[in-house]
C-alpha cells in the first residue's frame, strides 16, 4: 500500500531529526506519532504485543515521513524488563553512542492504577515504573516523559509518587514499613506531573492522562518548563469528527435495496449526535466517553462498561461491539448488526482511531479485535505532540544556552 496523505514533507523526513528518543511500551504508535510530529526521531520503539509491533513496522515501512526511522529505528518485540539498549539496539547503536539520548518516553501499563481495575499499584506485577526508572539511570536521557492514567494521581498512591520523585530527583519518602526512607536520586528535576485532558487538544473524547515530565539537572538548571496549553477552546464533537466516515459507510446503500433504511439510519444518527452536542454546549460538548482496549482474557471488543455504552447510545452509536469495515460489512452482509441496529451504528476500527486522534494514513495490523485493542489502549497523538513540543522547547533553549557559552 502507498499513502499520499502525509503529516510532514518527505524532505523534512530525510534531513534527520533535531532530537532523538527511545520509547518503551510503544503500543500501536500513538505516542510515537505525536513525538515524531514534535521533531523527535525514534532510535527504538519497544513493545511486547506482537500485533502492535507489526503495526509499528507496517507504518514505518510504508510512510515517507518515517524514512529516517526506517534506517535508524529498531522496532523491538520485547518485554521491557528484558530490554537492554546497549545489546538490543542494532540500527541506532552507533548514533546513540555518538549523540546520547534526548528523550526517554513511555506509557507504562495503566491497570495497576486504573479506576476500572483493583488499583494494586506497585503490588501489581504489570507495574513498570521501576523499570522505567532503571532505564533512566542506564541511558541518562536529557528528558523523561512518562504517561499513565489519571488514577496514578489519586491520594492512595501519594507514597508511591513520592518514591518515584525521590528516585528521580532525590529526597525522602515513606517506605512499605511506614518509616521514612531516602534516595540520592538520579540527577533529574520533575518539572511537572499533572493531568492533561485529550479533548483540550482536539481529540473528540473524554480521556484525561497523567503525564510526568522531567529533565536532567544540567539541562533544566536555569530554564523554565512550560506545561502544554490547550489548542482548542471548544471540543471537537463526535458528530463533527465522524460525519464524513459515517456518510461514507451509509452512502454505499443509498442506491440499493437498503436505500430507505440507510437514509433513515444515517439521518437518525446525525440528528442524535448533533442534539447531544448542542445539549452539552459549554459543558464539554458531545465528545465520546473514554475508549478502552479491553483485556485479552475476555471475548471480543466492545466500547466499554455499561456507563460508557449508555454514553455512546446518547451519541447515536451502539457500544455493544465493533463493526466490520465497510468492505467486509458489504461482503458478509452484516449491515443489520453494523449499521441498522436500534441503538445506532457500531464504530469501525478506523472510526475508533479517529476518536483517538490517529492520522487517517496510520494502519493497524491484525484482525478486528486485535486492531481495536491497539486503538483503545493508545495515547492520543495530538496530546503526545503537545507534550513533545513543550519538551523540545526546553531542549532547544538548553542547546542555545550551552552553545553560547562554549
């Protein structure tokens, strides 16, 4: 496949990035896309899920704007606990040695801190904050970005956050035994650990994410970090973001035996979505509830728990499953399920990707359920781009400062 719609010019892609990054828990590339758009060239993307790894490879091989990564980026199918940069990185080993690393980023697993789970925190075997901090010590990046669910900011995890802060910048924290403990720190300063709402950055979804940004002390010393400011005063609604793709899906049937049903169903969806948007004007708008990727332990994908399904229904969309793409729907005659249900049409994977803020040209590997889980677990690219740009601003200022003193 060849895409013509790209986010950046080919010329810019071949010059080489101003800054380098390594990302762990890269998933289907949501954070990687945003950081790439912010000017970071990826030296390595580390991910354990086989489908997501193939998604990353597929897009890097296919898109001209990723030309630099094709030559320099190692896409590694590994458990991050076993990731050894100095042994596993082949394409970029020499570049890493020569330039060092500007940014270490990662969306470490959310279940240990998610309100939808048991919130076991560090007692959860999936918690990768310790491994991320080990990699900080090993790679000594100029900047660190760690993304997680809002739940990590809950009061019950305050001791754990204190420990993370102590590991990065030194200080005291309360240990498991309730006694005060001390860490020397890795020589970093946490410039901000806060929550960003995806809908403030044009993502048509309620998706708050906790983001930690830290800089090596010699980088940030006399500089000020600016937290990203919203790019959108008003949220982008589901009605606005999905209307083109909904019309494309339904219009296939406007001149068929399903003509009347298709026209009625499309207008019903659009009316309901617009009414919900108008109803919530000034109160967040008609955005989607948080997409979830679901668990591999359970069956096929759907759009979340009962409350989320109810919110989708108010937007004219059935949350009981994920629709086949338009071609498969027509070939398998699944219109009754995918388009004409009483609660409205189901979302396709591509439409879920729109709700997450993925660019149109980004493709996903695997079957429908595997693709949807990749989308549902992603960090929205527009938010990653905003954070990446805020980090790049400091790195640029640090370079200019240090060059002026040389």
